[in-house]
C-alpha cells in the first residue's frame, strides 16, 4: 500500500493505475491484483487503513477531564496525526475527492454526512454544560464544528503545498483562535 500511496501523491488519483503502481513497485500487475482485485478495493484499503490509524491515534483525546482541554487536545492531536502521516493523508484526500459510484456520486465525500462534526459538537455541548464555554446555540455549534474541522483539514493541504508550513505554529494559533471563540465572557 505504501507504493500506492506514494504513486497517488506523485501523479494523482486518476493516473495512479494498478499498472503504474506495479511498475513503481517493481512487480507485475498480478501481484497487486492478487491482494487487491481492483483499484477500488486498493483505494478502499488505503482509506480504511488511515481511518483505523487515526482512530487509534485520537484515542488520547478521551483522557481529558475538561471540555476546554479536550478541544485543545482534539486540535493538537489531529494536527500531529496529519504531520505524522502526511503522505497517507494527502493520498486519502485525493481518493475521497475522486472515487465515485456507478451514478457518478462521490463515495467517501458526502456533504450531507455530518458524522465527522459530532465529536466536536459534543465537546462544545459539554463545555456549555460544565460552564467553561460561552452559551452556544445548536446552529452555532455546527458552524464552530465545521470551522474547526475545516481548519484542521486545510492544514494537510498546506503541508503538501508548502514544505515550509509550520504545523506547530499553526496548531498554536488555531488553539488560541478557538479558545477565544468558545471562551465564556467575564461577568
């Protein structure tokens, strides 16, 4: 899968055929199709592998005892994961934005699927309940969650496009920004 990930990063999803991947790996196409009968199955495995690694990596978020610490840890951990798995994240971004079903609809990127925002919304709700965050309406929680997630996802694009991108500074600024956005105003 590593050669497939490198190939996708180097030449893009559309050009990353089983033949190209096999050529770069120095093996026959049959070796690849023995393990992954189709390009779609190979791509699915690449996506699933990243998500499983991500779930394991993100488990440390649950150890936080306050909503504000959990929000900070959520941002830090996501950005650390992106930095540690830069190529894999970039390849999955290519796959997610390109793999389509028979009807031409994106398989992995469903705009109506808000599941990715649920953990952030829950952190924001918890922060309101424990009094550490300002009052946040449900619509505002959705907007904040989408904004946080978008800022995290943008970091992976920046990391690929700009080799000098400073992830530590980016993380620091994001944390300060969203701490300010959720901070309870003094009475």
